[in-house]
């Protein structure tokens, strides 16, 4: 099946610093990628929809200035957590959708990035 | 509003017993329904989707539009089925994201 990678897999940072998380579709082009956040023992919550070549669409309650999303190419979307605080500590998961419909799955998920802000 | 409800946080069954993970949804229109599974320390992966009407790893799920349900079933649970299961829906059209239920942790006891 298709593969979506995320980098880094985990990161620890100091409060106030910014952290960039990359999401790549490795063997297909994804015009749309999604960013989710998962707290321990809870479900995935959609943060934003990342569209190649245009601005991301953020869900209600998600600060766009806090979580910067850039989808510069058909295989890469980045999420930057700016001025991170301990409450931003979470598991961030991206998914990518193959618009051609060639692939069986609607969305392919990355392995996630665990962020811990001290 | 779109919503997926999984009423059980945890479901424990004995090996060989039947399993049913419940999922109800609310959606204005015709959604596409999915079950995703997350094994320990692994990424989320698609288990099955209602339009394919297939059985994966012995699991099946039938979309009941009248009851707005998409329950996941398996006649004989195996220990390796222990995992977190998420029901999800999306629109058929366009690049719409998935809406997830809160998930049910299935524990199969030997």
C-alpha cells in the first residue's frame, strides 16, 4: 500500500520554541493532506486541511497563527507549532489522500509525531 | 452535524467468542463509512470500508441506513485482534476529511 511518512517521530522542546513536523507521501501525489491531533486515550481530532498551493483550512478552535501549515509540493506538508507550550504536547498525525482514486484507501496515515513541550 | 458515536470505550471478550463493535453516525447526506484499526505502537490503518463490502481478517461491517449504524463484527475473536478500533465517516465527494469516533479498545482474552 501507499506510504506516508512523518519526521520527526518524536521531539522534545523547550517552552517558547517552534517545532516543525513534516508529512510526506512517498509514492503518490497528494493534493490534500490532513493534520490530526490525538491526546492520550482519545480519538483523532482534525486540526486542519492542507491544500497544495493554497491556504490551509483550519477547524474551529484551532489557532492558525499557532499551527502554521505549508503544503508547498504535492508530496510534502509541514506543520509548525509556533511558540510551543506544555499544553501543545500531543501526538500529531497526518494523512494524505490520493486524488486519482487509483489506490484503494481513501486516506493513508503517517506514523505520527509525539511532541513533548517542557 | 457530522458525528460518529462509539458507545463502548473498552470491550473485553474471550478468544473464540463473537465480537461486535458498535458505531452509529449522524450525517446529512450519504456518507462513506470506514473502520480503522490501530495496533499497539503502529500507525492507524484501514480495516474496511462499506462500499467495498468485503471481509478483512474475518471482520465484516454492514451499513444500516435506517438505524444509521455501521457495526463491526467478527464471529470468532483472536488474540491478535486486540487493538484500538475507530469508526469514521467522510463525504463521497471532494477532499473531505474523516470524522472519527472516540474509538473502542478491544481486548481479547486467551
